C-alpha cells in the first residue's frame, strides 16, 4: 500500500478552502449573535474572542477575492473596536448592516467565468 503524496499546490488549495470556510463560519456566527435578542454582551465577547483566537491560529492565507478580503477586514475591524468600551445593543444594528453588505458582495460575484460569458451571449441558435 503506497502513501498518497500531495503536491504543494494541492496543500495550498486545501488550506485556502479551510481558511475561507472558517472566515464564513465566523461571519455567520456573528450575524446569528447580532440577530438573536437573547445574546448578551458577555456571551458575544466570549464567543467572538474564541472564534478570533482560532482564526489567528490558522496559517495566514493569501486571499484572492474582494469578498474574502472584505470579510477578513471586517472581522479585524470589529475585533479592534470590541477592545474598547461598548454596549452590545448599540452596535447590533450597524453590524447586521455590515454583515448584510458582505453577503450582497458575495452574491454579486459572478459564478460564470468571463471567458464563457461572450460565447453564450453571442451564440446564434439558428
């Protein structure tokens, strides 16, 4: 039985996917906490701190898409803002708005590669 060997590119792709999945997990958790009226400030701080520590423990990955850059920047900005005195209810609405904008950015990105767009647009069907 031979051991499977992975190329550097395969390992990098796996690590990027894992990192991106975790970024999305953090933003989903944040949105869920902001949306829930039952979330207390202490619960929010504890959970966000825990997620941020896990995120920082991961290898820093080069991100290609604007959406992923914005997501990471949002998490970093929110974390730095939470280091100061704040009231959870005061930041709830504005952060739900930020997270919704991030989701819109994700949804606006095209899933069809540019090289395929012109072919179907200009195709003559008869």
